[in-house]
C-alpha cells in the first residue's frame, strides 16, 4: 500500500514509518519538524540523541535498501498539504501530526489556542484534501484514550447503546476530556465523524493509550535510526519518564495517590495496530473507533514495577508522591474495552520484566543527557498561566505562530513542499530545522 505518515519524524511516527517501509509498503513522511522546535522552547531534549530527519532517512536507505519520500511542511498549511498528498497519492493517511502533550496545552492561553488550532485545523485540512482529491483514501487518525476521561462505567470502543424513554440507539460514547489537548482530539473526532457521514469518507479513529518503549526491530538496526525517548514533565510519557528518573537516582514523580489508571501499550504494538488498521480499511462513509492499548495500570503500579526493575540492576529507586498538578481523579473505576484490534490480528507485547530491563538499560546508557530540572512538574491545571521556565528563546514559536508574522527563523523552516528526499539537499541546521529549499518533483 501507499501510506503517508503525517508526523513521521515524531516518536510514534518514526517507528511507524520504518515498520511500514520494512513491510514493503511505500511510505511518505510529512512533518514540519516543529516538535524539535518545541523541545528547544522548553529547554528539553530527548534522552536518546536522535539524528536529523535527512540522516535518519539516508541511514534507513543504506540499512534496508528502501526509500522514504519526505515532504517538509505544516499540515495546517492547506496548499502544502494538498500538494504533498496529491503528489504521493496515498491509499491510507496515518495522522500523527499534532501537538500531543496535555501539559503543553495547559501552560497558558497561547499554548491552549495553539494546540487546538494546530490539531483541529490540521485534521480539517486533511479531510478537505481527501474530499477534493483522494475520496477513496482511508484516514487512520490518532486519538487518545484520554478523550473518554474516567467514567464510572465501562468504556466501550467509540459507541454506546443507550435506551432512553423506551427508545434505543447507538450513540458516540460520551467524552470527558481532561485538558485542552484532549479537547482538541474530541473536536477532531467530531469533525471526522461528520466528514464521513457528509462526504462518504472512510476513517478509523484510534484512541491510543500511553505508549512506552523506544525500540522496534527497525529502529534497532542502526544507532542513527534511534527513536525519541522523552522524559521531561511536559512531553515525557509516564513509564519512559520513570525509567529515566530511576537511571539517575531521582525519586519517581507520582502525582497524588497514583491511583490514576490508564491504558498502555508497547511501541511495537502501536506500529502493528497502524498496519492492521490500514490493511483493513473502514467502509466508505464509516467512522470507526478502536481503543488502541493492551493493558491497564495505575501510575503507582507503573512506579512500583520500575522500582523493582531498577533495584534488580542495583539502583536505589524511591517513589515520591507529589501534589497532583492536574485536575483529575486520583482513584477511580476503570475498565476500557479493547478487543477490536486483537480481532484484526494484534498479538500484544505485554509489559514484562525483560522489556523493563531493556528500557532501564537504555535509560542508563544515556543518563548523562538527563537534566533533572525537566522532571519537576510546573504546569498547574488550576492556573491560567504557569510559571514555566522556557528555554533559550526569548519568544516562543507558539506566540510567533499565533501572531502570523513568522520570525526570521520560521520563514526559513516553513518551506513549501519537498518531494522525495532521495537526491534532495535537505541538510538540517544544528537545531534541526530545514536550511535548504527543496523543490517538488
Ligand atoms: N505518545 C503517546 O503516548 C501517545 C498516546 C496517545 C496518543 N498519541 C497520539 O499519537 C500522535 C503522535 O504522538 P507522538 O508521541 O509520536 O508525538 P510527537 O510529538 O513525538 O510527534 C508528533 C510529530 O508531528 C509533527 N507535527 C506536529 N504538528 C504538525 C503540523 N502542524 N504539521 C506538520 N507536522 C506536525 C511534529 O513535528 C512531530 O514530529 C499524536 O497525535 C498523539 O496525540 C500519542
């Protein structure tokens, strides 16, 4: 199949692009590289030293003999997106290209607005581009289990049968999102459902749980293919963050009681779920919802597992219960269904001692890159503006984007479209931005 991976330079996207390419699908990466900018804004960096996108793609070509097409640009720029999709003609679009951090969306007004504009406009652009020129294409959109919140009843896969005043219907499952980021995903889901109904598009919304791990077979093939491993309070997901904390002897930061229970999955299952969704597309007009996770754990359970794994490796690991910076239930009922991807053939990798050992070993290997300040939660859900220490930039890229008067730096990296990276001069500057204009073929 021809599969466009939007957000293919990111954590899930990079692993997915390589996995799909390894399975002989033709893959294009569409990404603005903006995530690398957000790291700089926050003064944070991935624990693992990820390479520039051009080095990654060239290395993959050497290792596998396969080419990845690359289009550098912003999905919220309709003309760019339309030309990229029209040039590549995908059978499926995997849409990861969003701002995905709940704390980032809760920093202040500009970050809340930016998150919702980036995510909602990007998804609307995709829907319009599909309607205009790719009506048969299947959208595989990444949502999140956080869209549902933590209701006191079982969570179904997208829809709930309701009997009301003697009448019965199957309705979208109620959403109780817990941040402006999660709200953006709910808005996306509604827009996609509407476009499927109205225009007959086909889409699968994957409500993904929290992803852990960093290695897939493809990523492990060469050091230059290494994937992200975010550990900071804004972008670090819980298990990866705890492993980094254990590796440097920092107490594991459990928020409140730690009874917050969430669905989780190994990144090796993320990539397989995407392939399964692509190979088994939704019907025309169908808006399908799958819950994409394999196990559920409380935050405290995760901390205790990391503590045990660290101790086995001779590390002294303690657990610190901090006041919860988020507004959320610290203990609650949680039972979410997740059988539809298994029905399609997913064979889950459950969280095991072996996986925890290997994650801990990666964290230990790169622990010199940890800045412990990045562990401290400083985004407070109760405030309209958190005193987050931003990085070296005087003005955040978010503020610049909202003013719509790009700074010099942004003018430089907002290139219109690049076509296949093979043969294109796509050197990245030291800070990861595209420095050279490339032409469309
Ligand atoms: N990581 C998780 O645990 C997790 C859990 C549930 C859902 N998800 C969803 O999966 C998706 C990917 O998550 P991730 O962890 O890989 O995130 P990530 O931040 O590592 O990657 C996102 C990528 O999208 C790109 N991007 C963002 N906005 C863009 C835009 N407007 N135009 C072009 N490119 C843009 C970024 O540059 C980045 O490379 C997100 O939509 C997220 O909500 C992730």
